[in-house]
C-alpha cells in the first residue's frame, strides 16, 4: 500500500525559506512520477512541482525560480526547497504520486495528508 508522509511545514516571515520532505513507502520514488501540490483556503488544489524517474522537473509559473523539487532515491524521499516565500504561498502542501508526469492535481493517484505552510508579511 502506498503511503506518503509529509513533514517540514511551519510558519515563516516573507522572504524566508522552508524545506518540505515526503517519505514514501510501498512506492519507489525512483520509478514513478511524484510531486507537490498545494491548496490555499477557498482555492482549488494546484500542482506546483513534479519530478519524473529520470529527474526531469516541472514547475508552475508561480513557484519557478523560488522552489526546487528533488528526491533521494536511497531514502525514498521527496523534497521541496522553498525560498523567497511570500504570503500568497500560504497553503496546505501535499505530496502526491501517480503514473503521469503532470502538474495537474487530479492526475495524481496517491496523496499524503499534507503539511501547513504559513507565510506572514
């Protein structure tokens, strides 16, 4: 059974940084598509970064240049390095996995429970 467990969320001031982690089990991050989505209050869930088994990455325009997705195949863990955080980045962040290389959140098959990121001005 696939399990994804996020960690690393928290509260930071604008301009700050956070690093999210997603520990995967029942599912090798080295062999499939995995990424990060977020959902702000009152908004739809959006995909923001994805990485394929070869390390190719996709980013939403809203985070490009500020966020970096990476994975450690040996630890079966996905990361999201977030820099220059802004209040509009405040959201619940989810790790997600599936069988399509995508930024479309509905295309993911497996989800973690999420970790909250709050950015204050």
